[in-house]
C-alpha cells in the first residue's frame, strides 16, 4: 500500500511532516496556511504550489522530501491536496502539542 511505499522510499517523511506540524497551533493556523499555499485559489494545492510555498518557509526540504509529503498528503491520489487532506496532514496531534512543553 502507499503508506508502506512511502515508509520504505522516504523513511524520514513522518519526521518531516511532524516537524511541519509543529508550526501549527490551531485549525485556523492550518486553514490560513492552506489558503496562502493555494496560490491560484482553486481550493487545492498542486505539487508546484507546494514546492513554491515550502521554498518561502524556513524549511529546507529536498525534492524527495517534498515528494514524500505530497504522496502522504494526497490521500485520494488525484494529484492535488485539498483542504481536508491538508488538515489531516498538518493538524498537530495531541502528542505534537504536548512535545512543545
């Protein structure tokens, strides 16, 4: 399955996503970031939009790491990450929040 493929091909993907999640403190943060990364305003983030958005952050990700994030985030595998997929990918889990303290 796709999760196993990502884990084998991109073993640091979970760590990368976890580090990105730490930037978000609330659902509003996630939604605000989604809107800023959805450059053409079509309600979905393409791979090109993801690359452009990540390049503007402090995160220094390789092409392979961005591929892993995109594969993990694009749950329905339609080639884009919609808002619901982005929320599932980026909303901090309780353990992420607790780790800040």
